[in-house]
C-alpha cells in the first residue's frame, strides 16, 4: 500500500507539473456542467464493488519452502530455517531482507504466475537498495559503528548465549512474521493474538480472523493491483 500511495503521489505531481507556469494564470473558459459519470466497477481509485475469495492465497505453496502460506503463518513467533535451502526470508532472515514487502507479496500475489515472486515488491526501485552502513556478512551481522571517533567493531566472539528452555521465555510479539498482525488481525483482536501461544495458531484459532483481514484488504486494493498488471492470488466472487 505504501508503494501504491507513492505511485499515486508521483502521478499527482506529474499532473500538476504539466499544468504550466508563469507569473499569471491564463484565462480559462467556464465549462458547462455535464452529466455525472457512472463509476466503473473495479477500475481502481477506490474500494471495489465486488468481493474476493482469498482462500487460494492461503493454500498456495510458498516457493522453496515445501509448505503453504497458511502453514507458514501458523507459527508467527518463530522463524523457519531449513539449512538445506538457501537462506533468506521466509527461510530464516538475513539483515537486508525486506520482510514486510516479501510477506505482502506472499499474501496478495499468485506466486505461480510467470514474472512474479516473493520479491516482486522488495525489488521495486522505490525501496532503498541496501541499509547504510551495510551489515557485515558474519555474526552478529551488525554494521560497523558510526560516529567520530568511530568505535571499534566487535569481533563477534564474545557473546554469551543463554541456554534457558523455551518455557522460560514469555512471548510479547509475533516477530517471526511481523506483518501478520499488522495486515490480517484487527486492532480489537491484536492483544489476544500477540498473547496467544503457537498451539492456538496451529489449532486454527485465528484462521477466520486472518481470512477476514485479507478479504478486507483485497476488497480495497485487489483491483488496483490488477490494474498495475499484477496477478493476484484471490478470485473475484
């Protein structure tokens, strides 16, 4: 949605620029009132008048992961990491991963369509190409310190990792998949969602909430994505 807003802003700026300049505006004729145009359903620029079946978005396979979107988002507290597959969100996370852009593509786009992928939005030139300063390629992956004088960078060898069992920790947010609560869970349910355990997700406690959230967003911008030439995963009903 951020990208669509930026595109709209750029288009508006271009339109204003094309209006011409000068010290005084040229006289214009007063147009005669005409008939009110009939809005075209699904033509963009607002919420569409039709709805979508979003179930195909949840059942489609996540490329390279061997699981469906629904299976992947059923464990939002944790990151899946398969060492036999290339690293990068949703298989683990590297510092430059644009997690929200990747998650939005996963939820909105038909990932079987040629030319579309998990990184369709992340690869748009509206995004900064990299963080600055760039992260390192070894643990702890932190960028070199800035400032004057510049602080010494750590060697990454003096870390003391805790060995407490999982039961010793309290879940305070869903940082494994941070976009799920933002996109799919209503504000009235967000605290309940964040406080719940993974067993609740696996049992399907939030399935209907997530489906309703995606329907809401898809109804609002599904036709806009289609008008941009993208193939969405939802089906119009």
